[in-house]
């Protein structure tokens, strides 16, 4: 039987293969993942992940049961959701949700860079 940390390590390896992704210590503990300096997710150990989606994607993921509402209201209002990784079977869903967050962060990083360069 695969343990939680093994499933998490497989997921982490996949995340770090996404173009431009770096990992850093999260300010509240755990590991955060960024693309072009924009955080798109962080972990609280091997079984709890917090992932930032657009508001529309957040609503869709919650409705479809792909994610859990973030326990902190202020983060939930900003599009954050939580994922539990209990078994290797949870990885496909986690990858799907994380991919959405990654794509959003890439777009937002590009927009922020353009706005900073143009002064807008």
C-alpha cells in the first residue's frame, strides 16, 4: 500500500517539471510552488494542498467535488481551494486542479510583468 508521502512526492515531481515552476518555503510552513514569482499552490505536509484558482474555476471545482472549500474565509474569497491527497488515486484529480492554477498564475505573471513595464 502506497503511503501519503510517496503519493505527494510523485505529485511534487510532476509539479516541478512544469515550465518555470520553482519551490520555496511557505511563509506559514510547508512548501510553496511559484511560476514566474507568482504562488499558485502550497502544501501543508504530504496530504493537504491549498491551490489558487480563478473564482469561476473555484466554483466549478467545488460544485464538481474536485476540491474542498478553503478553511480560511479570506482565502476562500480569493479563489483558494484545498485538496486532500490520501491515496495515489487522488493524484489525477490533484493534477487537473493544479494545472488550472498553474495556467492562471502564468497568465497573471505575464500581465503583472506587462503592467510593470508599461506603467499600467
